[in-house]
C-alpha cells in the first residue's frame, strides 16, 4: 500500500461532496473588515509592500525597534488573504527548511542558525502573549513519519540531539496509522490558527500606530532623489525606505524575478471528530505531522479536533502565472482524500468541510533569500518555500537590519549574503520544472533512488519544493 499507487475511489468523491471551496481559516465571523484603499499621495518613514506575515512582522518590528517611526503598510487585497491565511499553521524553529537542507548549504553556520531559529520561535510566542493575540498557539512539536521501509534509516539518521526516534510500534502509539513505519519527534515546532495570527499582528500594528491601507495594489517602485516612491492605481507613497514583502506575487524589482516561481499547494479540512473517532487515532500530544517522501503530506489537529490534510502535489502553471482559477484543483482534492483514507482507515465516516489552494513563493534552495536595491533604501525577502509562518519574523529582522546603519549578526550570515540559483526563464522553466516533478515522483516509486537529473540538481544545490 503506497501513496504513489493510489487511485481515487468513489469514497473520495463522496467525502468531498459538501466541502466548501475556500480556506477554513478565513471562514470566520471574527474576520476584520478591511481598511480603505490609498487615495492621493502620502509620506512615511518606511513603506512596507505586502500584508502577509512578512509585511506584518516587518511593520511591527520596525515600530518596536523605533516607536517614533512612521510606518505605512500597503496591501493589494486584505491582510492575510493569501498564503498567510491558507497555510497549515506550522511554526517551525528551523530557518533552513530542515536540518539536512541547512547542513548541505551552510554547515559552518548551523549552530548559529539553530540558535537564531529557537530565539525566533520564542519571540513569536512572546509576541502572541504580549499583544494578547488569540492565535491558538500550541507548542506541540512535530512528528515526521516514514511511510515506506526504505525511509526508516534515513529518518533515524536525521535525529538531532533533542529529537526522539520512534519505531513502528512507538509511532503508532502516538498517531495510529497503518502507513507509519517510524517517526522522528522534534520539539521545536508550534501550531497556530494562521489567519488569527495574521489578524492579531494586524491589530498589534495598528495599536502601535502603523497605518494600513488595503485594496491597494502597488504598481511601481522607483527612486526619486532621496526618497523611494511606490505608486498605486489611485495614489503614491513617498518614503525614506521601503521593504518589499510580496512573496509569490510578481516582485516590483525585476532583478528578483528569476529567483522565484509560484507553486500551488492544496489542502482539505475535515469536520470535527467525535470523541470515539479521535480516540481511534490517538494523537494525544497533538503534534504537527508530516511524512518524508519527496511528494509529502502535512497534517494537524485544529482547536475543535478537525484534521487538516494537505500537500503532496506542488503545481507550477506554465508561464509562472498566478491566477485565482488555480486555487482549486479537483484532481488533487480527490488524490488527497484517497490518501487520507489510506492513512486513517478508521475514519472512513469522516467527511471534509473545506477545500482550498494557495500559492507559495518557491526558490531553488528552499529557504528565504534577502537583498537590497536603490542604494540600500529598499530591502526585500522572499522564497520561503512553505516555511514562512515562523521564518517571516526572522526575515523581518533581517530586512530591517539591512536598512540599518551597521552590520549585525544576521546580516553577516552567508545565508543572508548569498542568493539561490535562479530558475531558467520561460519557455524553459515549464519543461525543466515538469522534468523535476516527474523525477521526484519516480524517486518515490523506486525507494528514493534519484535519477541523473536529480543528482545533477543536488550537485549544483538546486531543487523544487512546496
């Protein structure tokens, strides 16, 4: 029984019959009303473009560092509507998309990056407490599982000093699934309600005097004398400095575009489990859950004992376009539903209430990159590759450091000073990414064996992930 061999059944279609096409997290009566859009020309000390986690953390941290700083945040739709309100809510201490990825790229910095990652996670928890943000934060840790025998020893080799390896019996005592062969329980992960975190950060920014305009698409950025000017449809912002936090959406700086591709990820949410259903699964410690295949799933419990189930497919659309129509993909929903039944056959009576997709900013090294432009007056961060719930706060401190007068420990990091390999331009990007996805699927079907193409990507330090 393997995920790669699954064929969606009639059960999968029935389980999705009443699933609403939209994010569960955003389907909340407490969702704040958006602020009016920008009209006319205004000034600020700092303009932040983008109202997801990166922009929100940047605006908040800027005012915490300098309470007198005049900060304006510009959001194209509404705060938290995109990936920040659609993700799984995993708040990981890792800044490098996992220990192995970090060791392969920045081995001499890993001690520092681990420490900074733990400090960052603690900082998120402290912020949530300080501002009274009802983000449903739980410091549960994460459980990575092997779903095929060839993955077990590789998972064991991944164990760090604070991790706990679980054999088949031990992992099933934690979360009972016939698919699980082994597990690795790591402590440095928390869970949140992602939209409530975004909305709480929004309110914290407002409480600290940040001005927020929504429904305001930034169309152009240029230097004008000693200022940066961000132009919108109905106005402009003139500021001393700017931070670009648009992530998967087309960046205002053309130089950034080759390093990003937008990838769509899809998610299902079940109805709340009954007490008996929850008991049949276990999951008493409520860890965030993921498997370790190339095409991986992620899962977690919500505060009301629903199961979020997502991942596996990472879909790049030809031309790297971002379209609302891409937010739904019936083929993937059916595949995910069938994989859910394989994982939890004891939950065959459980149906799904929500289904949705989100666009992710993917880069070839799977972790964020940073830079400056316009004589150091503009800073940017992007490329979070699905690990942005926590690392966006770290990124906010990095971009503010980059705009500051002096180097810091963060700006001295090779991770911060280096860039990922760029993706090829279209029309080459579509077949190259297609070949990479095919190769990853092939590896999952052949006990993880990587073909010549994947070995070449490993050699040059590039890849494709969601």
